C-alpha cells in the first residue's frame, strides 16, 4: 500500500520553514539590539514592545481568531459576499479601537513610565511605538484572513518573518547613516510595521482580487463581536501569561533585569514558532472538520500533530540545555548570567510543545469558554507566584512562576479535550509511527 505525502504535511513543513526564517532573522536582530543597547536600554526596549503587544491584542478585540474561523468556513462554502462583509466590518472596528489606544498611550506614557515602571526613558519609547498600533493590528487581521482563504504561507510570512526582515533591513540602513540608539531602534521597529501594513493590503489584492469586487454586503456586527470578544479574552489572558514575567520584573526589579530575562525568554520562545506554524495550518482544518462533525479525521489530525510536536520539542530541549551558555554568550558576556532562567524556561516550553495544538483545537471547535476560564486560572497562578517569588529569588522566580502556570494550563486543556471531545492526544502513536499518518493520501 502506497502512502502519499498529504497537503497538510507539506503546508506544515513550509510553515515551519517560514517560522525558522523568522527565528533566524529574529536572532540576528536580538543580537544587534543586545550588543548596541546593553542590558539596561534593552530592558526599556522590551518593556515598550511588550506594552505595544498588549495593547495590540486589545485593539484586535479577538477579531483575528474570529476572522480565521468565519472566513475558513465561508471560503469552504465559496461565500465571497460574507468574506467581503467580514473584512470591511473588522477593519472599521479596529480603526476605532486603535485610535483610542494611540490616544491613551500618548496621554498616559509619562504616568506608565514613572509611576509604574520607574523608568523615565519609557515615556518617549511609548510615544514612538504608539504609531505602530493600527498597522500591527491590521497586519494580524490580514494574515488571518489570508490563512482563512487558503493562503497559509503568505499569511504566516506576513505575520512573522516579514516584519523582522524589514526591521533588520532598516537597522542596517540606519547603521550607515546615523547612530543606533534606543530611539532610532524603536523608530525602526515602528517603520517596519508601517511598511508591512502597506504590503499586506497589496498582498490581499493579489491573493484574492474577487473579494474586493462588487458591493460590500453587511455582515452582522453583533454576530462578529459575539464571536470575537470571548476570543479577545482568551488572547488577553494568553498575553498576560506571556508578558506577566516581563511586567513584574519591570515593577519589582530593574530595566537591566528585564533586559537579561528578555533575552533568555526570547531565545526559548523561538521554539514556540513551531507550534504557531502548526496552528496556522491546522486551525482552519480544525474549524472545518469540527463544523462538519468529521470526528475521526479530527482525532487523527490532533494525535499525529501532537506526536510530531513532541519529537521536535524533545530535540530542541536537549540542544538548549546542553548549549545554553554559548547561546546566551552570542548576545554579550553579561547575558550568560541568565543561564538559570534560560534552563527553567526551556523546561516549561518543552511541556507546552509536547501537549500539541490543544489551545487551537478548543477555540476552533467551539470551546472558547473553557479556554477562557483556563487562561484566567493560569493568569492568576502566574500573578500569585510572581508576587511571591520575584521579591525573594529575583528574576528566576518569574521564570518558575511562568512555567508552573503554563504547564497547569496545558494539562487542564489536555484533560478537557479528552473529556469533551473524546480525543486522547497521546493515543495511536504506535500506529502513526508505523506509517498510518495521512493514509492513502487522504487530505485531512
């Protein structure tokens, strides 16, 4: 019996290649930032980017995930009118939310910098990066819409690698024309988002010109927001889990501690791009299979992807543990002191990847409420452990708090998937390993 390579495998492989490209360019940019700015200014840079990312999630209102779900469904049914309405209304909503966020960041920048983080440089940094709010929000929406109509590679490249590549190109240009410092590097990041935003509009026109022809039918704003707001809360709490450590270190410790921690965290989290690549390909399929009640296909897709992720994550974990100090040394000798933080975070990330795409599965199969509650529980755990551990043992306490919270979140998700969807993500691995993956070339 012949086994053919399925389009799912091909798409995941290409998506991982795109994420690898983004990771490589991201490493180059991070090395430049670390060596040019040093730990203190790098801490200010990372705090400002973290705040931008937080407000971007609020600005999206969960529309990115809702668009992926709706557009995947309507594209499957060739309902282009609905896609036009979705795109139009989502852009109008985010234009309003982004404008409010830009105003808040500019008015509150000094208060945030002085009263919360005790870092005067952060005020100007927030004003600079506030310009990137609407472009960055729109880039994420465009990327998810492209994924929804089957342009997965284009959407993923737009969302990850492209911004980093453009940012690196601008940094190289600035190196020959002016002094690289905190302000110019923040301006570079902002400009890269504006450029990619413009390109994203062009890519949409090229990728599916039919969507922009004819009238713009209405798509119920209530229906769109009813779906997106719960997803926004999921994204918000996921973001809290991602950036709680940076914020808490900024409040309790110093910008230098933020800089040291952020490099260790950034390197480890590059492995999460693998999960993002899988989710980018699998999420539309989860949505379609779940909507059509194709439970056997859904189960097999989840189990096989979890197996692959577990194997990859184990290899990455071993490499990170063995070579942690040489890797950190690339960013400057002062960053080697974050070796302990690095090892703790790498351990947590291994467990995250080894639990597969459970979060994406829950959102795409209609279990958003549980996913939201799970995020809230994890965020509370993260906050409490940060409050207790950081004052006692410093930045490594933030790493421990993060690992405890994300491991708890993923274990609860795995149990819930088994209980409600009757899918044991760790079953059938023997059969899959023997060659049953995507049998007979069947497209999942």
